C-alpha cells in the first residue's frame, strides 16, 4: 500500500507538471481530467493508510485532528 501511495504521488506530480495548454480552458480541462483524478487516488490511499497506522506513527495531522482539535486561549484578565 505504501508503494501505491508513492506511485500515486509520482503520477500526481507528473500531472501537475504537464498540461499547461495554450489557453485557460485547456489548462482547466487538464486539471479536471488529469490532476483531480490523481489527487483522488492519492487521497484514497492515504486515507486507507491513515486508518491502519497507529496515530503515534502517522507523521501528519489526521482529518480528525485538523477538524476537531482546537485550543482556545483566554487572554481576558478577570
């Protein structure tokens, strides 16, 4: 599965490097047809890995942490 993620990242990087068409429309089509699917494939694999790798070994913030971990610091003096 790690190899799938690595391959997906290579595919995404290649998609990002290419497709700079002569017009904005060509570029937009490339983003929709090549970049977006590559991003989806990387995300699917990363989401699967995130679910099976222990939190203390996962090097990135999880979606749960990004969405629901907020620290509120009160600066109001009583």
